[in-house]
């Protein structure tokens, strides 16, 4: 079973565990060096090679980055998205020159946090600032099938999702108790029932559940994440 795993971008130090089967899939980091008017920094991983698996992996990475930046949904590639972001900034400071002091920012970074025969996991972190009181950040976790390059859906990783959700709720409450923030679970979910986060994956410390900013609680709470030990996850994991 997957005893080694993904480490999230926020609080865990990533380690790579490769076997001979997946060592053929290697990654390199690309840095976008184009000069922009806005403060734009982009570093992202791509799978090397021209085989079908590498091509599929890179397609999913680029698509996830583009969607995470969240501009026009018709934009399909990173280069076009960055140019569009910069163009919007230039148009903005042209119309409102006094706002030029609050320079727009776009920071994108990925990290391959886990690799094995069963799964390759990448964390995609995006931070955007377009004026105002604060910027917005988002982390997206990709769980990739190293044999096909496709993205695993939750039901390919977890069985008995209702049972797993009950377990996750228990650990969510336990996490709140450990943080000692005098908040109840209902405060995080705005009075609604507990629900699983959009982003989950593997780490050396257990199965990670990551709630992005605004997904639960207020902006001030930031990211919310916790790990469920594998001893408790064993009945629910399909990838062993």
C-alpha cells in the first residue's frame, strides 16, 4: 500500500520515493523569464521526454495552472494567461495612474511532492494581487497516474467515501482542539454540515486534507489542513 506519500506545500518537507518503474519519468523546472510590467514570477515542473505519458502529464499541469490563475476560461496556455494578466495591469494603471504604487503580482510555483509506482503528486501554488487590502492564494493538488499520465479522481483513491468522510470529520474536530482557537466546527463551515475539501493527497505523515482560503472559515484563518494516520486510513485506501 502507499505508505510513502505526498507532503503538502504548507507545513511538510517534501521527499521523493521512486522505484525503478517510475524513475523513467523525470521532471525539470521551467522558469518564465519574460519581462513584464506586473510582478510576475512563474516556476513550474514538467515531465521530460516526448512519450505519451509525459505529454499527458504536462497537459494536465498546464491546464491546472491556467485554471488556478482564474482569468478568461477561453485561455488555454500559460504564456497567453501571463500576457493577459500583464495587459490587464497595464490597462488598469493607464486608467488609474495613482494606483501604480500597488503593483499587481502573480506568483506561480509547483512542487513534485511524491513519486512512486502508483502515483505522482504535484502541488500547484498560485498567489494573485490586483490591488485591494490583500491578495488571494490557492493550492491545488494533482494526483497523477504515472502509467497513463491521467489525473486520479477521488473514487480511484478512496473506497467507502461516506465512511471516510466520517473519519475525516473526527480528525477535523481533533485538529481544531489541538489548534486551540476557540472555534467550533460549525464556525468553519458557516453553519453547514462538514464536507471534504477539494484537495487531498498523500504524505509521509498520513493522508492530507487541505482546505484553501475561503473554502472554510474566514480569510484570517488561512489554509486549514490536517493529516490522518495510515493506520486509520488503511480500510479506505484503494492505492496500496
